C-alpha cells in the first residue's frame, strides 16, 4: 500500500507540474525564452526544453521533438534523448546580430503526433570579447604655431567596439601632454564626438613634432583597450582655416538612388588670400566603417556623390566627416559632418518558406488538421514590411497566424478523394507598399484514400430471362458494381449471397435448393454463369442476391437482387391418359358422347394448350371429336348400316413452335368395348423419304383404280355383294368425357410401337356366303369394283393425311 501511495503522490506531482508549466506557457503567450552567453562551448545546456514544454520523460524522442530551420544557422539543437536545448556550434553575437540589442533568435520547435509548433526565443548575451579599434593605427595632424590659439579643437575619429551595452561603452585617455587634452561630447542627435584640444600655443622651434598615444577603453569586465598614435606636426603661419556654413548637414536619400546621384555639395570659405585660401576637400566615414566605397567627394568642388548602392535593410544611417584644407603653409583645415538618412522604398518582395509539410492528407482528416507550417517575412519596414497572406483557392484550406510571421496551413472543409484527389495550393503574400509586391509559394497536397464508399450496383434489381435447356456454363447476365475508391479499397469481388430457389412446377418432393446449385458468379468480372441446364418444369423463377465486396479495411459491400425467369420451351409432347367411354350402339342419337380422350402436356402456356383432331375417317363419318375438349361424340344417328366395328385416328397437338403431337387409335368391337392404340409424334428425316414414296404409290393406285372403274362399266351386271354387318366408327364431340357403346363389346388395348403413327383403312364388311350357296363367277360385280375403287381412293387420302403431320 505504501508503494501505491508513493506512486500516486509522484503521479499527482507530475500532473501538477505539467499544469503549472501549461499555465506559465499560456501566460507567456505560448513562447519559451532562454538566454545563453555568446562563445558558449558546444554541448552547453541552454534549457530543459522538453520539461518546459510539459512533456513526460521519453516523450520528446517518441514525438520527434526538433528544431525547424529558418534560413540561417541557429548554432543550437535539441537533444533527442533528453529533450534539452544544447549549443551545437560557436555562438558569435556580433556575427548573428551585429549592433542590434538585444540579440534574440526566434526558433520554431516542432512536435509530432499530434503536430504542434512551439516558439522559442533564445537571447544571446554579449561578453566582452572585442577590443576597441581605431580606424587607423596612426593619425597625422598639422597645427600651425602661434596662429593656432589655445582652445582650438581638432576632431578625432573615435574607436569602435563590436560589443554592445557596457562592453561597448568607451572611454578615452591621452598620454600626458602639457599642450593637448581630450574632449568627448555626446548628443542624442550626433552621437559621440571626440576632439583634441590645444591647451597651450605651440612653438615649432621648441617642439616641431608631438607624438601622443590615444587609448580607448571599453566598460567590460575585464576591460579591453585599443590605441592610436597621434603625430602632430607644428606648422608655420597660416592663420585662417576654411570655414563651413554649418557644422552638421542632414541629407535624405531613397535606398533605390542610382550610382552617381548627388548627395550634397559643400562649400568652405577661407579668408586668406592666394594659395592659403584655395581649399581642397577630403571625406572620412565615421560610421559604419564599411561605407567607404559608397561615397566619393570631389576634391575641388566639394560634391559628394554615390559610388555604391544604398540598402535600407543593411544600413539606414551614415555619418560622414568632410575636411576642407587650404594650401597655406602650413595648411589649415575646417571640418563638418554630413548625416545621411536612407529612406526605405518597397524594393523587397515578401518571402514565403515552407518549414514543414505533412502530406498526403487522408480524406477523413478532421477540420482544423495542420497540413503545413509556413514562415513569411519582408525585409522592408513600416507599411512596406507589413505582409498580408492568404490561400488560393480559398477552400478547402486556410491560413492561421500562429506567431508574428508564422502561419499554419489548416484544413477548413472536409475532403473527398473521389471528388478531388490532389490539390494545388498557392500561398500568396503581399506587402503594404505602393506599388505592392507579392510572392507565391505553391504546394502540392495529395489526398490519400480511405475506404468510405461501398460498391454500388447500377440497379437494385436485375431481371434476367433465360430459356430452359440452356447449356451448362452459359453466361446468363453480367453485373457490375462501381466503387469510386482506389487500389484495394476500390477492388470489387462478387459472390452469390445464398437464398432459396424453387418454382411452380418443381418436381414433387424435390424441395428447395440453394441458388448456388443453379448459378455461379465470377468473382472478378461479375458474370453470372449457369451451373446446369435449367428446366422450366422444375424451376420457373430463381431469385438470389449478388454481393459485391471491396478489399478495403474494413470491407464494405453492396447487394443487388437478381430475378431469373426461366422461359418455357416446347420440349414436351402431349401425353395420353387412358380414355373413358363405351362403344356406340346402333340407334345412338346425334351428339351423343361415346368417349373422351384425356391428354396432358408438361409445358405451359401455348406449349401446353392442346387441340384434338380427327384424322381418320375424314369425309362425313358418323363421329366427331371436340377441338379442345377431346370428347368423341356421334355426328349423326347410327343405324345398322354403319356396322359394328369402328376405327378412329385422333391426333393430339400442342400450340408450340415447332408443335409436338401424339396420336390415339380407337377401335370398337362386337362386345361393346373400345380399344385404343396410342402413338407418339415422332418425326425423322426418314419419314420425309417414305412420304415421297407413299405419295408416288398412292398416285399409281389411284390411276389403276380409274382404269378398273372404266373397265367395270362394260362388264355384265351380276349380284351385288353386300352384307348387313355394322361398321365400327368413332367420332369426336366438343364436350363430354370418354364413353363407348356398341352391340358387340370389345376390349381396350394400347398398340405397341408408340413412336410410329397408326395407319387406319376403312373397308366395307362383307358377310360370308350362306351355306350351300353356289359360288359366283370370279368376275367381280360392278359394285365390288366400285368398292375397290373407293377403298383405293380412301387409302390414298388416309396416307396423305397421316404422313403430312409426321413430315411437318
């Protein structure tokens, strides 16, 4: 328990420390400040950056805490292990900031996961590492004796110190001399002015040359010094020196002034005459020291012109000293200062740098996500240096100012890669000058895909028509689902989503079968294949779902319903059932139903619509059959002359294309019974051949019958052979069921060879001769010949009518 309490106490302290640091961070305006002296050794710890940012131990390395370079060497770095800010190379304040005070370096610190940017201000403090320096190691002066009165002042060029603050506060001392002393004047307008003051008149004959040492000492601890030797030559008698109208001249020039531009024209006057009044001019640069090549003075006219380029961003103020010296013996000099103020013009366009870029951006990135960090600056000042930034196009990104000159490119609107997969963003900056100058920085921001789109079929329901008896493997349909995602997120695979299948007319007891036993879907192309031939009599409608699944993570899917309708083919011939009825008897009235043919067809629609036709006997027989009912009825009353035996050929035909048929042969005997022979509707190529043969044979028989008939007309008449025996006839009726009646009953039978058509021939029944009757002559009677001819004609008709449907 003690360990737990101790651990909880340490944890609470850490949390409080983080909260305190975050509060201090907020109060400081989101900026950490450190200070380090210049010339600090490499490896010197500037500050515990990770701790000051509120990071836990090890978090700085895990989140890649690092500095962001901004164009110039910062000489510091972040330790990846400890998160401390260390000196990495030599820090020279004078090199980094020159005379600027304080010397503050603005650093940007980047922290990932999530991406955050912190601003660190590092102040490099000055140490006294630079001694004062004079422009020259020796300065020569010429001072006339006598005429130069005590109190005369001779300007001297002061020393300069690269340090700042107290380290650059200079004091001057002069080696002991009874004739000279120093005078240091300080004004806000002119700065420091150092003069050599003559305290006592000079005597060339006593001391022709005075050598003095001028020492400059800075205010550092320890202090450093610099010296310059003053060589003063005592001249003889030229008692008037040149004089300027003013001691200080102030001039303003724009920084874009061209070379050769006149800065100012100076004029010094000398009251002497002759060569002692002729003046020549010389120029000295007081500050900065590197401005010697920018200005030139005409020795005779006193015109100062530009020989170099001015740059406000480098130097904004120049201090010049002009000496006017006459030609007297000794020469006398007059002095003045020229203060040149450089005016800023808008000659620097803004500069835009991309310090960090996090691409690609996922399309599901939240609004406010930081995409890039940018730094914007303008070297101009005032309105010329005020920069306005924006993003073009304005959507879906925007700029947020995080610090002076620092911006974050953030997401303002939701992204959709399927609509726009890549953005060309342009960050534009424009200053406030007249005319304004601008800069542009282009960024390419690709959008990475996420699986946010499910596959979508063009239709929710697909209707497919397929004829039965198709071949196994036949293509039934082709489905396609669109997924606008890319790569694996847009790669779609198809499958049959199991459902139930069945239909009207399915085989009894077959049950329901899965859709996958009938069809299959190609996983890549979406083609729907038949796994087996379809049978309309087994299955009329097959409804199943096809599922399209992409390869994303997690995968998304879409469904489509497929309704497969099986179209019926006329692949089943009518099937005859046992007939019902009784043999007809003599005296039966007309329209009496004597039998009914029952037939069924496994097909449907027109393919199963049956019609019944009486093929034999044609002509005007005593029977007829119902066209659609199959009822056999009497066409007229029966009498004894119709005979006791009847044979009918009935064809049952469907309405399919091509039509299929079956035949039934009804026979009635003498024992009041009906017999039926059932034949199928088979057709083959051989039937056509036999049909041609039969037609030729029938035609020959018909011609023979005509010859015999003509011969019988010339033969003598004899007794006509006739008998009262009834003939057996079967006719059709439109309504009713099978019924049969006859005086002599006969049994029902089914003929063998159902694949062949029955050939029925009607012939008259002749009774046997009475006992004891004498045989007649062998020559037939005309009536017998007539019967023979009629039989022949009837045979021809029956053959033609029987073989015609078979050939069809």
